[in-house]
């Protein structure tokens, strides 16, 4: 199977997992990226079984709207029953690296409001130690050099993601060469650097369920 076929299979598995729980007034949190896009397309076939969605990016909001699915401002919603999103890396504790699509801050906010975070990913995303994928950090533009120097002190090699501005008007530094053995501690440490908006470690609030697409089928890890 191709990587896209594996992504699609996990998206379909997530849909099957939530279908029995859908209610007319339910609002669902939706992530960003190619795996989340497969989920949006699958969910669209059931658009009359729930109320609408909150999206973690303008791109996902646009895709949902193209399917005729209402998109709500998170401020008008008190709780999301489900949040479905992909990841760039995951470990066995369901700590994630996210932000390859530069949507990490909104993704983290939507995840925080969600009762159940279902992560959907192809098997290549599961690693022993997080950090082979460069850790994205969203930064206020004027703090770019300061934050980069502080990230070097933490042992990383930050690289400015050229030509990318987040939906919040900020820049991304991708931090290479981190071997992340204590993801909870590193997430907190990086967030304490002045000028950092957020970082792509989802460890303080990890996924609740990981649906991992493999050649043998979709594995469920909790
Ligand atoms: C976007 C993300 C995505 O979830 C992550 O990059 C995975 O993307 P894809 O599903 O395309 O592999 O964090 O900010």
C-alpha cells in the first residue's frame, strides 16, 4: 500500500470509530494536513449526522465549507467530543510532534478543548524516540533570532522555514537534531522562551487514541 492509502485507511477507521457516537448537535474538531483531509472527505458523506466542525486551520476550514459542513468559531463552543488530526511523529506514549503544516498552535488549542483526541497516521510516523522530524516552533517574528539562540542552548539546530507565515501571522523555526527523551519537560521548557507562541510537542496533552495505518491493517494504540 502507498503512504496515501495508509493515511486514507486510518481516516476511514477514525470515521467508523466516531460514527456510532454522532449526534445532531455535535461539533467535531478537525486537524490539518493530508491525513486530516482524507478524514474530512470521509466525514462529508455523513454531514447530516452532526452539527458542524471547528477547524485547526484556514485550509481545513475551506475544505469543510466546500463540502457544505458548517465551521464554527471555537469561542462559541464549550467542548468538542472528538478531535481528529494527523501527526508528523508519535512515540509509544502517544506524545506527538506536529506542525509540519504550520498549524500547530491552533491544533494545540483545539486539542485542549477536546474530550477525545484521535490521532490518525501512517505507520512511518511511529518512532522510538521523537526528534528525527524537526520540531516546529511558532515564533513572533521579531523574536526569531532570540528564540533561535535559546533553542541552540537546548541542543537543537533551528532553521527558519522560508516563505511560511502561520494563520496567526507568525513564523516557524524547525529544530533539528533533538533527541527528545522527556517530551513533557521539553515542551514546557520551549514554551517558556519569550517570543515562542507554541511548539509542536503534544506531550502535556497527548493523543488519547492512535490509529496507525500499516500493511497488516489499522492498529489501535491507547
Ligand atoms: C499540520 C500537522 C499535520 O498533522 C502533520 O504535518 C501531518 O501531516 P500529514 O497528515 O500530511 O502527514 O501537524 O500542522
